[in-house]
């Protein structure tokens, strides 16, 4: 049974099952098929004898048997000896069937069958007639049929294998006989060839007789003699004469007879040595002569030389004979014109064939696999860059066949004289010429000047010329398109083009990628592939993709160059920024949102970066395109409505904005509801910045400043405050940075609202000391721990009225507030973390400065009030009674104002007379007019409270003895109720009481102390007698005036203190029983006009 060859191994048959058979199988002992070897024990077949048994041979006949075996013919070759056994075939078939069946079952299991159930009910029919089920059954049926056919074949082979032993022997015998017949026929053929080849090896018999005669006598008289008479020899003068005559004839014929028949291209000729030489530049030189003085006779050919290279210096005899015969025929038929036309066409054809041979050599050597040469009858087609678009990807369509890109080739042919060349002058004679038609990327190019060197024929030079123009077209087109882009048009990046006409591969396009990297674009002249320098993983990947997948070299090349620039920029930015705390992250918004960041229609790429100190809502987006790079600071917000659970347990979604969802630091957002809330363009000076450490430090400073400014603008926008950005020179930052200042109106800070998250001030007034605006710039940015950036903003508040701050000295009035009287401004250092607004802090500081300025302005020029210490946090000043001019030395009372909190805290010395009205003073200082009124009321009420304190000290022993009581009840800063209480004058009577009201009242625009007393209903005359002298006196020398039942004293006169003292003394005299002090009180007084108080 023959099963052929499987897996490179010749299969054996299974008919030789005898263990003693030679070349057996399944472990049988293999015998040596050679008859020259000794037969081994165990039995062997000799010439196919299966049942022959080895006979026992005596030891003496062993050598004779060996001799007999050597004389026997070789054993018949068993061609079926290496067949595979049938059991092996069946085993393999069974295993293959099992594996295929298992694979088929898994394949059918993956095919889903659609359920026809409706409303959850199973189909009523037991037969599934769906298309998926039918395909599944057909697939299974096809598989079973294939397996069945294979097993049927195996059954046939098993039936045949039962008698394969005899068939195999017959096959071996048949093969042996056919081999012998083939050898016999082969020997006959070889003998016939030898016989035929012997004819060429035969030699004629030598002529011994003629040889002997010639060698002995030196002549052979029996040779025939034709009787020719040799011409007479001519002398040199005769030859010269004949030549001159022939030259004259040639000149006369050309100048007189055939002057109008000479072709235009034969105008260049010379006559010498009896011949005329016509020279056609770049083609040939031909020598002609005449054989008769009759000018009607034809010209005759003498010699021809080719005037181009490569060409034979001397034509061979065969070529010379061929050209001579053809030229003479043309001269006879058409004269000189026919001669020119024939040689001209011959030379053109010869040049094309020369280029064809050179191109064929190039296509087999240096340009192998990249050029294709095809003969088109007389013309020649050369395709270059044939492997450039060999397989650039699947077609767009149902069939995924690989399609080739556009081809480039040129055709060299002969242009007939029917149509003149494109650049031929008008009226010039025309003739056929070699023309080149160039098809670039499948389209003919007609506006290129393809010069052809007619003297130096070189297919390689022609290839380089056309390929050089193709490379120039590609690089120039890319260069021109790049120059139209704003990036290169505005000289944000450099681009240059260099064209080498001699070596097209050296032509290059230089494109600046980044500050340090420049891309060099070249095109290999042989393969047409792009070559990018420098070599890197990123550039090599783009280069390979462009060379294997591009369809349009110009558009795709432009796109890939821009992609390389963007990717190089992003790679360098991410690589160098990683060590400075910048990391690349995934865009948190979708493409629709990202379009908001790019106003240009140019294709762009973007990289999203985040600093380690930023929260999740801020990103730095670097967008790069041919229109330029943009550095954007982007803030995003997640508008996902929060999920809530109602009392019934149902989860609902509220349509609320959740900006706090982005508070987790460094979280990567990928939500469809994340949108861009704001973005700001960073003022990067250089179009191609150098990514140094200083750059990233400046970038961190700039972004931190911008984020803070954005937060400030958001706060100001919510407060509907006017603001603007102003270009200023920042002396604190690097000159590389250009960050504008934020200018805000001063009034928004001094009239704070809840928008600024600061307690609203109670002092609503118009600010007159400060300028109209506050100028805010960034002073520095520092790192405060890992992931924390602290920004110091500098705010300048200009002072319009320097009189109000004349008491302030140059220097720091607080840790972060500096006053410069020469520059007329306050400088505030505001320290906040990045992404935080400084408006709240600025508002608090301005409010504190406003309070300070108001207080300093209020005490400025007041006699008796002196500032000891003035800061934003605390003001310490002293005051005394300016009206007491008689005192030699006045006691100065110290007041401390704590300005740290929004409410000013006022502190007095323990022995200060004003301690009894401290709460009222605190309320006054926090009122809208507190700073202006506090010094005034302190000085105004000082004599009053000093007198009350003195009176209280005098009444202390009386109160201790039970002789009377003294009490003071402050009702306001300018109003005090004084009460005296004396024991009853008689038993069973109430105590005697006296109430005085001390109050500041206005009289004609001037403040006076008015002292009134209320009579006791039980004892109306007790106090009248004691106080009548006091209240009845007018114009007391001590500065007070009696008004009958009241008394008045000017506020600035200091009369209130002696007045209260006199009253106290009078009442104390009543308590102690001593003589009244008021009896003589008015002795020295003068009567005057009564005083009426308003």
C-alpha cells in the first residue's frame, strides 16, 4: 500500500511482516541489500525470495559460498520499503478525528442561538427554525461528511492492505524493469551524440605533394593567374593635386549646386583630404565623398564616428559594413537629407538602448529591487522607488486586499518632428529628438525642465536628476506648507531647506522641534524612504510608519513632522519636569470639552500636567500645533448630581453642582460630567523655551500666581467688584517672567461683605486717605513641606492724604505691613497657599489699616494725646487734661487698643479714672465714629471721672461710719448720675437723698457740662440750704456758673471738677455735721447774665 511521503519521511508499507525479511518493518532485522556483503544469520530474501531458508553450510564451503554471492547481480531495490504502516495511519486518523470533533463542538457551542420567546414565554414549537440554528446544523453536517469521506478512504486502504505483499513485489519488479529500459535508451542516445560530435573533430588529409614543391622550389606554377594589370603608382605631388581637385569639386557642389539641399543640421562641415566631414553635435561625424564630377551622381560613405559616450571609438567591421550599406542606400535615394535622417534616427535608438542596458545593470546591482526597466518598442520606461508603496495597508472597502500606492516612472522615447518641442523658437526647423515624460506619483509632470545630456549618456545621472527633482518637489512642498503655518511664518521656530542637485540624498529639510532638538529630514534616492535624524525610538517609529503606511508623501510627511515635533516637545517636557514635581496625567474631560481650549482649526496635540502641590481640579495643559504652542492653566469641575436616599428607600439623583467632588488631591478624573470651569493662558515669552530647572521653577511660580489670581477674580466677580489686569515690571521675580498685576478698587475691601467671607464692618464711611485702587503682584513662591506651595503676594495701597498718616514712621507697622512715606504707600505681604484667594486676608489688613489711619488722623494735633506705639495689631497712646494749664505736671494715662480681631479691644490701667466706663469706651471704639471720638471723650470726661474718683475716696470713711452713702451710675459716656444718701434727720423718717445728673449739653455749638439735682420730696429744704450758695453763684472763678437749680461748666474749661468737689463737700458737711463749705462759696463770685443750655 502506497501512502506517499508525510512530514518529509517516506512512509513504509506493511506487507513485509516476516521477522526474517530483509528491510522489514516494526522491529524486523534489516538485511544488507548489497550482494557483496556476507549474509547474516536469521535468514534474508535474495532477489525477492520470501520462503527460501538458509541451508546449513559446512565450514569448508563458506569461502566458496562467498565467491558465488559476489558473482550474483545486485538486489532489486524495494521502493515501498519506507512506507508508513497502516496501523500508524489509522491511529493518526483517529486522533485527528477526535481533535477535530472536539474543536468543532467548542466552535458550535460559541454560536449563540436567538431565543424566540415573547413576554418571557418559551416557543411553543419543538423545532427551532432560526437562521443561527440552521447554520449550526449545516456546519455540523459538513464536518461529518468530511470525516466520513476520510474514513471511507481508510476502509478502502485496509481492504487493499490484505494483499499488499504480492502487489508490492510486483511494484518492485516493474520498477526494476522500467529502470533497466531507461538506462538502455539513455546509452543509445549518448552513443548517437558522440557519433554526431565526431564530425566536427575530423581533419582533411594533408597535401604532401604541394607542400614538398613549395618548400623545395618556393613557387607553385600550377596556381591560376588572373592577368590583372596593377595601376601605376602615384607620387605625392600627384596625390596632393588629385586631393585638391576633389576638394574643389566638393566645395563647388556644396556651395553652388546643393546649397539649398543641405539639411540644417549639416551646416557644420569641413572639407579636407578629398572628403567632406559633417558634424552633428552630440550625435555623430560622417565622412562623405564623390566618385564623379557629375553633381547629379550620389554621395558615397567613407567613415563615421560617434560624438557621444559611451560609444565605440572605432565601429566594428560588421557594424561599419551595415552602416555603409544603409547610408549609401539613403544617399542614393534621398541625398544628404536621407543620410542625416537615417544616422540621426540610428543614434537616437542607440542612445535609448544604451540607457536601457545601463538601467538594467543598475537594477541588478546598486538599485536592485527598487527600479524596474521595461522596453516599450523603441521607447524605454524606468520605474523608480518601486518598493516604496509595495504594501501600505488594506483598501477601504469590503475586500481587504493589499493595495499599492502611486507609482513614479519616466519614459524615454523619440519625439517625431510633427510637433515642435515646447521651448523651440518660432520658425526653427524641427527634427526628431529624445524626450522624457515624467510621471510623478501617477501624474505626468509637464512644467519641469528635464535636460538630457546628449554627449554623455548615463542612466544613473538621469535617474539622479529626476529623483532629485522628485525629492526637491517633496521637500519644497513640505517646506512651503510649513512656512504657511503661523509657527514658522511668525518665526516662532526655524525651518530651512537645502537642495543638492548632484547628490539628491544630501538634500535636507531642517525643522526645529524644541529648543535643543532639530529634525533633519532626508529622502533616500534609491529607495525613496524618509530618513529622519537624530535617531530615537520616537522618531524611528514615526519614520517607519511614514515609510510603510503613507499614501501622500507631502501631506503625510507634513503631518508626521508635526507629530514628531509635538511628541518630542511633550516627551522632553514630561521627562525633565518629572524631577521638578510635574507629572503627566490622563485628561479628565472628554474631547468635546477639550475643544474649548483650542481656537485654531489646525490639528493639535495636548499634554495634561499636574504639579505635586495642586489639588485635583487644576491642570496645566500644553497644546501644540502648527499654529503655535499654548500653555493653559485649566480648572475643571465635576457636575455629577449627588445621589440621595428618600425616606421610602428609593435612590434619587438631585440636579446639583458638586464642585467639592474634586477636593481629593491627585485624583485622576475620568467622568463624563467633568467640565472645564475656567482656563487662563500663561504668558510664556519664548515659543521654544529651554526646559531647564529655572524654567520649571518659573513655571511653578507662574502657575501658582495665575491660580491665585483666578481665585481672586472669582471672589471679586461674586462681589461684583471692578478689576483689571495691568502690565507691570515685577522687581521680585526673574526677568524671564512677565506676570501682570491685579488692580482692584479700594472700596470693595473697606466695605466688606459676606462674599469675601469676612465679617462686615460697622464703620461705613468714605475712605479719603487711600487711593482708588490696590495693585497686587506676586513676590515669591516657596515650598512649605511636601506638596505645599506658599505664595507671597504684594499689595500696594497708595496714600492720597499724607496728613492723616503723619504720625506713622517709615518701617514695618506689622510683620507683613510696611509703610513707606517717601513712596506714599503701604506695602502688604499676603501669604496664602496655592489655589487660595488672598482677598479675605487683604480685606482684613486693609480694614486694620483703615482703622489705624482713622485713629492716627483723629489724634493728630490733639493737645495732650501722644502716641507711644503704632502697629496694626496694637496702638498705645497716652492722654491728659489739656484744659488744666495751671498744673505743673500732669499725669499721663495710658490706653492700649488691640486691633488683632475684627472688634477692637480697649485696655486701661487699673487706676485709670475711666475704668468705671470701660465698657462704654469699648462700645464707642467699635462704633463707626469710635476712633475719631475716643480721644475727645477721654480728654473731655477725664476731669469728671477724676473728680468722681476723688469724691469717692473722700466718702469712703463716711460710708464706713454709716454717716452717708455715695454712688455713681454711668448712664453714657457723656452722662453720669451721682447719688448722695444721708441718714434721716428724725426717727421714723426716710433717709435724705440727693440725685445729681451730670451731662454734656450743647450751647450754641459748644459743649458744656450741665449739673442738675432733683429735690427730695420728703426733705425738700434739707439740701437746698446747703447747695443754694453753689447753684446760685454766677461766673465762679473756678470755671463754673450757677443756674439756680443747676450749674454749668465748659467742657474745655475744667470747671466740672471743682463744681462736683464743692457739691460733695457741702453734702459731706451735712453728713458730718461740720460747717458747710458752701456758705461762702459764692462770696467772691460776680453776678452776671444767666446762661441758658440747649
